[in-house]
C-alpha cells in the first residue's frame, strides 16, 4: 500500500498553481550554490527527489531521507549474488521503484519527468553545462554534488552531505554524520599513534575493486583503512590511488600479513584462488603461516564509507591486537551500519561473500 501511494505520485502529468514540478505545495524556496558553483533554487524541504549517479542515494539514506525517493537508477533494481552496499541491503524496497535511467548517471530525462520529483541530486557530474542540460530538459532543479571520500577528498564528502542536508532540511543529521566519521577516525588514530615504526609489521591488501573485480595484484597504496590505523603498507611507496602491482614486486616485499578485498570473489580466478594455486605466492611467508584475512569490499558503486571504518577496526585487531582488544569486529560493523543506514547488515553481506569477511582465510 505504501509503494502504491508512492507510485501514484510518479504518474502525475502536471502541476497545479502553487506547486513544484513534483507536485508538492511550494510555501518557500531556497537558493543554494552547488558543487559546480551553480546557483540553484529549490523548494525548501522537498517532498520528492531522485538521486542520479554513483553513491548519491547512499548519502540520502545516511541523512534518513530515503522516504523522499520516487525513482532510482537501474543498479538499485538488480538482484545479484554479491552486494556490498549496506544502504541498499537496508532498503530492499528500492528494487520496486520506477527507473530514472541507467547507473553511473546515465539519466533518461523522460523517465525522470514521469516520476515528477521536486529536486534531482546528481553526483559525478563534471561540468555545469551537463547539469544545466538535464535541468533544462526536465524543468526540475538539479543539484550537483562532489561525492568525495574519507581520504584526501574528505572536504568534498562533508560538503556534499552538508549541501544535501540543507536542501532536505536535515542539517542536524548531516552534522551528526560528519561528527561520527571524525570521531571514528580519531579513535582509530589514537589507538595506534604510539606504536613505534620499528614495531609495526608489514602488510599488503590485494583484490581491490576498481571499475569491477580484480585479482591479487590490484591494490591501493593509499588504502584508507591502513591509513587510519597507521599500518605499514608495503605498497604505500607507489603513491597512487590505485595500482596493479607486478607479482615479482609482491614477492620481493614479502609482507608479514596479507588482506584480501572480497570483491575479488566476483572474478575467476579470484585473489584467493591465486594465493592458493600460484607457486610464486606460495613462497610468501604470510601464505605459509596462514596470515591471510578477508575484509569487506568498500568500493562498490563508489565508496561505502561505513565499510571503510568497519574494515579499519578489523584490520586493527589483526595488526595491533592489544590496542584493539575491546573490539568485536562484526559487532562494530553493525554498530556503524545501524547508525548510517538504520540496519545491522554485516551478516547479510558476509553470507554473500561465503562468510569470509573478518576471518582468517586458509590458503
């Protein structure tokens, strides 16, 4: 019945006087400046919105405004064996909404018009002309957001949450989210800042997703969970956001502990398969001693920030067991997901990845 009521608003063929294009009564508007420097006039506290582009709906869910959605891009309606998006797992109703286009911001203006939202939020739009074109085609205000991340682009992330919160009347919730991430990162740093450099054990993570799943050579020199616990990442010297490391280099590094991003299970052979069957990897000390551990994918329809923090706490328990002795990684993950998306979804994700998250993997 609830969905029927929502969809009834998606078939409206016009607006009456005193209403927005989405059909909600306009009593007040606000003019904001979006991430592209465009001045956009939007209804204050809109009743209906759509989110276009990677991660856009995730932010609306963080802000506890997902009930304002009237249409989704096609990735939200797909049912697959693997899904590492906590916001989607916590909101299976997203699969039933009308489509506004394809994923990664491939919008269909006619479908958006049919859903008749008051506002279009859009991530990963790189030019003002593209945002203006969509706004002109639909007659609906478009608010561009820089998605950002918890690393070097954290200011963009916080600005996006603040801007969306301002439009949705969720300013206090946006502040709470930003405070949550800041306090979590500060806690992770505080636990490890006193560990001497010569006391740190070397580590490497393979199988990182990058526009799809990859094998063990796929890594991130600036992998955020390693950065938050000040781990000695042997790939850190490469200085790029993503890297495909030569196998010979991994053998030369011979890190003490290995982590595997479980997004790799989508491809054959996976990083785990490679560690189990490749004779070169079998020479690694970490493989010989079974110091190989699975972590949840975080790069899934762009960055899942909650999983970044959850992975950091788990990695802390492996690299610094004394400093993280009070942490139950699965319980901590559910605490994080409950705050951000309203549901404890760790077990549901872990089942999809063969219960290999936050465990030692026999190789």
